[in-house]
């Protein structure tokens, strides 16, 4: 008869083999991010923060930075991806645009053409149209000239499309249109939104988005804040690590990251390391998001001046993020929990139409100018769009209304307007993504990211270099914060 001690040892071995062996295999199979991830200085050899039109994604993108075996693993047959994604959503973007202001053709335009071509106003939402002018106070991000290019077809990575097809019809909504958490497995839950809860389905596609290689990535992030006189009042450098914990399809382990993620319903984990400015350098911030909208996320921070690790309350989601014109709920463009009880919304699709939007960049040649902080080398394309309005029911929430400009082909957000409880335009967020056709991947790298506060007239411009990475829990979890604090 085996002793109790031997049985206990055998049980431990069983747990290691069952739960940890898949992670060990993948960790050995995929190169460690530290072996290839570039420094900020290396990135800036190919793209300076300002006045740099070089198409750096062609010279320093994933193909050049990633180990060959990892890059090849993340590439798929483009025609197969296009075909499957068209099957899932039911259309190709180039086939459904061109009906509004058809006289506006591909070509180069300047702000001086606005009077000559009134159709441009019809093709842009008001905040974007108002940016078509030379740079100058009070806000950064004006666009004095741009080029309209023909509409392109975009597609998601083959594993994303295959997971979407495999799980068609499985994701359920309750009687109030809120997702039943255990019914979503992987992929986009509603590739063809329809029915009485169509608006919520569109927002859930945004919530479950697969940008940046399922959000298994590393990111060098440079936020710059500007006063209403366009003087820099904040300049930082952060390094961010992220792991998707649920619905994994691109990098193994697939599905749930591990048994802990499954048991606790974990969604995604981030680790922020603040490299500058000097007064916050050395700060480390870990966040863990849960799928359950009633469960508070975990936030831990190491403060070097205190030499202590502190737990933060995750219920103060309306607090602004340092140096940026967003709140915690706006992190990663939009991370607010959709709840029927905590800050609930009324969801509406107020338009389905085409707009001219900043095109998904293929080369990263767009740039900010140092004079006037203009957006330069901008390309626009007609895109089919959902305009979704979320009206807040709780008067205690910072925003009374949110309006989203969401791409119908990719389910990614191009623009968000946030209004305060008095109905005033408060904060806006503009994002144009990069796209890697051979990977079916969308990323922050190379795009133009603009934050504007329309009440205090502050602006933020953000620059990123983002590539896929498979981190471990030790890299992004609370343990990493504690190690930092020791």
C-alpha cells in the first residue's frame, strides 16, 4: 500500500504534467521575447518621434525583428484568409462603398479643397472634418493635406477566422442583450450582427477583438502630452507586456492560457514598466482583467519612491491615466466592463454608412510634425462603418454618452467621442491601425494615435512599436510586481 506522502508526490507530478507541461512545451518551442525585443533606441534608429516620414515597418517590422521561425508561424495563405473572412461577414469592403459623394475620387487633397469638394464634409464625421486644416493651437493632430486611396479588403488571421467559424451561433445573449460569459469560447462572437441587440453585438465584437496577435505582445510606448499652446508638458516611455488569457487562437496554449485562467475567468493581463519621465521611472504596474463584469479587476503597483508594492482599487475606473487624456476604462482604446447594473448603457446603432477614415497603414510612413504637431503623410480610404451610441443611465459616471466609429469589416474602432453629463464633447480618441496582410494582423505600430480633451484643451499624441511575444505569468503577474519591489 502506498504511503500518503507518495500519493501526495504523485498528485503533484500529475498536476505539473496536466497543467504545466503544455506551457513548458510552448515556452521551449517559441523564442523568448527578451532574445529579440528591440530597445527604444533601436526603434528610433528607424523612426524618430517627429518629422520622420520613413516607412519603418518595411525595414523594422515583424518580418525583420522576429526570429524567422516565429514570423513564419504567424504567416498564412492570404487568399484563404480573405475568402474565409468574406464568407463569415458576408461582404468585401470595396464592394459596398462608393455610394456617398461618388465624385470624391482617389487622389491628393489639401484643406484648401474643402470648399471645392463639399462631398468631403459628407464623408467625414464632424470632429475629423474639423481637423482638416493647418496645425496650430489649441489641439494637436490637424491634417493640412492627405491622400485618398482605393478601398482595400482586410482580413483577420486564419486561426481567428477558423475559431469564429467553429463557434458560430454558440455565443448567447441574455434577455437584456448582455453576453452569457460561459457561452463565448473563441473568435468573433457575432460576425454578422443582427436582431434587437445588434448594437450590443457590435460592441461585444470590439470587446473580444484580436488585435496585436491576440494581444500576446510587447509594446514600446511613447505618450506625449501637449498644452493648449502646443507646449509639451509630459513625455514618457513605457514598456508594456500583455498576455491574452481566454479565447487564445494564434499562439499556444490555445483556449484558456492555463487552468487558473479558466477557473477564475481571467481575460487579459498587462505589465507596465515606466522608463521615463524621471519622477516615475522604475514604477511597475500590473493589471489583470476578468471576464465577469461583476468581478473587480486586480491592480498592483510598485512605487520606487516608497519601495513598496501597493494594491489599487479597480472600482475607480473613471480616474485619468497619468499624462494622457483617457481614463482607466479607455485603456487599450476601450476596456469598460459592459454591465446591466454598474454604469449601464442604452445601446443604439445610429447609422450604418461609409466614411473616409485614416487608412490602415502598411508601412508606417505617417508621422507627427514638430511644428504645429500636424499629422503628415496621411492616407484615407472609404470604409463601411457602424456608428454606435452608448447613452449612460447613471448620472454619476464621467461620460453621459459615447459614440463609436467601428469598421464593419474588421470590427476595430477608428474614433470615439465621449460627452460629459451636460452633453458637451469631452474627450476624443482617434486611431489608425497598421496591417500586416501576410499575418492577418492589426497592430498599433506605425499608426497615428491622437487624444484630445475638448474642455481643458489638452492633447496627447502616442507612438508605438508593437510585435508579438509569448510571455509567462512571471512576466506580467503580481509576482513580477513583488519581485520588482524586493
